[in-house]
C-alpha cells in the first residue's frame, strides 16, 4: 500500500494506525532522527513499513481528551521508531526518552547549506538555522511570512546574493513538501497467524531481529489496555532501584523482572496457560475453531487479564512471595540460576493464594520446596512453556487447598527419587559451569542448615546478605585444591580445575591467606582454630571427607560430589519440616 507521510500521521492521530512499541526497549538517539529527515529530504528510501490488521475494522471507542477516535485498524509490526520520529517532529509532540522523561525531538535545518542537525543552544542563536523544523507543519504555519522573516533576520547579519535569496525559499518549500514524501507499507491480513507475521518480519528486517509471542501480547495491550502495559513497565522500572522517599516499592535485591516475565505470571493466573501463542489469539477474541473475531469475547478475556495483573503487581503479594525465595535458602541473587523457575513459582504461588486460598504459612513452605526442586533440577529450562503447561494441567479439576498440596507433593516426590539423590545429582555435579544449579542448591542448603563458613565461626547465611556493601565480597568461592597447585601437579584443563566439587565458600581474607598453597599445608593450619567436634561438623556441612587434603584429586572430586548431594538432600528435607531462612 502506498502512503504519504502526511496520510500516515493523520491516520495515527485519528487512531486508524496504532503506534505501540512492539520493538521494545530500543529508542533512537536524536542523530538517527536527524539522518531520517536528511534521507527524506534528499529523496532516499527509508524502508518498507509492516502493518497488521487487528480484525476489528470500524470499531469505535469513547472519544475523550487526548484519546484516539477509534480502535486502530492496523498495528505496526515494523517501522515504529521511524513513525514515532516523524510524528514527534512533524506534529511537535513530546516523546518518552530512555529515562522515561518527556522531551521534544527538535531538529534544525540550514536552508543555505541544505543541512540538518540536532538542535542545540548555538544553532538556536544562529540566524542561519531554523531551530525547530516542526514549526513548518503546524496548522497555523504561514510559509510566506516565515520565509520573509528568515531572510530579514539573515540579511541583518550578512549580505545575501540574489542566488542565495532564491535558494532559501526553494529549500524551505522542499522541506515543507516532506509531508508528501511517499512511503510503502505491507499490510498483513488479520487472518495471518503470529508465526506468519513473525516470518515476514524476519524476511524484510535487515537487522535480523525476531519477534516472540510476548511482543505480540504487549502490543495488543498497547492498543486495548495501554494503562495495563504501562503498569507492567512502571513496576519493572521501580523494581530496579530503591524508592527515594521510602514509599512502598517493588524494589528488592533478588530479582528485577522484565515486563515479559510478569506478563507470563499474568497469563498463568488468568488463563492457566503458559504457551503464549494461544493466549494471543484468545486476547484478540478469536475463536480457535472458526477463526472469527468477537469484540465481546476479547473484552471478557482482557477483564480476566486485568484481575490477574492486579494480583501479580500487588506489592504486598510481591514481597510476600520473595520470602519464599529466602525460605528456600536462595538468599543471594547469585544463587538464582533460573529466573524462569522464579517467575513460574510466583504464578503458582498466586494461584495457591487466590484460587485455592491456601494459608500463608503452608503456601510459603510448599512453594519454597517447589522453587528449590525446580531450580535444582532445571525444571523450566529447555522447553519452559511446555513444562509449565503440564504443571498447570495438574491443577485442572482441583478446588480445595489440600488437593493442591497433594498434587504438588506427589510431583516433587516423583522427581526427587532416591536414584536422583544418589546417582543423578552426583553425576550432574560433575561440571565446571559457574551457573551450576547443583552448586547454587548446595550453597542454599548451607543457608538452610545454618552452616558456618568453612574455617570460620560466621554463618554462610549472614555473609551472603545481599544488602551488605563492602569493597570485597564477604564470601568468596575458593579452590580447595588451588589452581596453580593443580597445574604443578599436571592438571591443566580448566574444566578439571574449576569443577564445582573443588569450590568452597570462605571469608575473603582466608582466601587470600590460602593463596596457591597445597591443601595439605594450609588445611591443618586452619583446622587448629577449632575443637575436633566442631571441625567434624563443619566438614560434614561442607561435604569434605575425612583426610580430604591427602586424597588424590580425582578421588576427592568423586567423593565430595556424593557428599554434596547428601547435603543438598538434607537441606531440602529441612524445608519439608517447615524450616528455612525466611
């Protein structure tokens, strides 16, 4: 479809074309806006736009102050930044910048040199520059008076040749004519699937960015429930920084969510679904059998989403849920190896609270064990939507709180079998990954068991406090068999040196004191700090076999993995008794 810039801006102003932010947090800098107008002025192409019919032609909404006159017929899939730049400059309306502050996009033009620049103080003072080209497309713009005033101002500063006097009005006329600049848009039928739209986007988008289902749902929210999307974005933004005035805030040191992640919580609570592709169609009011659209059905589904989001963004609920993470022993953000597990556990926590009315204490205990199990086993890695859909399916037909507890208990028991603890987990601990779920669960278990730091009287839980601030971390991961020592013994592969079973948590000054010394040298020295009984208990918590520092390295690793698995199991069993660090 062929458009002019003016027609596109008119359709945006009327609401015929929706201008949502489908290409999330990417915001052009002002030099790209300058270059866009320069390209248009010189007649260069600025790319094809991609629109998608929403399936509701002609549907009107209530007209009020600063509201569009109707539901957009077309959603912008590609070209949002270009159209935002055109609309903001030519209509003179402010935009939100990366810091969520409102500001004007002001582009300057020099008719003598036919050159564009980003407006600054020097250009505002210069008689040669039009400091804000947005003036040229305002409804009360008088081009003859504007050109006359510009030439008068310029001639007071310099002599103008007859050729320059002729060139200035021609350049300004050419700039004004950008309102007629031709653009081409591909318009995709409402019957197209999200997969087809995404494929088209990838084919025509030179940056190679792909769209996901959350993009489509957030776009739909921009059109039909814009305040809901803004609530998500505001919540996520406020979760990143403490409140300046000590008011209630979603800020926390453990998890700063993205809008897409909280959207998944909304969807799970509202529709008991995790696969977003079906949710998008449901929210559009599309009948999955007939393909027909219904505005009534769409409004009903959005009502469910509103109720769910009110629960998900309730700050008291949010902070009550974060106690679940601490209860599970994951007291520091570095221990959280799966944000998806955290997101889906929050969804299940809300379902347990709202739909099953499970009491707070039992709910927190149940969800702490669920999060521990999910994080340890990587339950929501690989195909997280499929796995969560299966978990939500377990709840179908249930209504009483004891039924929820029974089903989730059975699922945990089916996963954490004796074979898992004694065979699978020790094998999974044979890794050098810094983000090992097993290592995180081991450290979480040390918190649950109220264990001391190795060779210290301080508790692991206390020194992992994420609110503490110091030049050095209170705790450091220490190679029990130091790197340089192992290299001297002929162990050179980093994957062997950095095995999870070769790490322990020690205070930073002890880590420095150990340096590269052999364990047979430093361990007996540190052991003398403690009576034998206390040392045995410390070694048990830290999964260190008796005489560990005299073992050959491969034997030590194998034996410690077995003991680490036993400590993790003990930590999980401690949760079963309702004990945690919360």
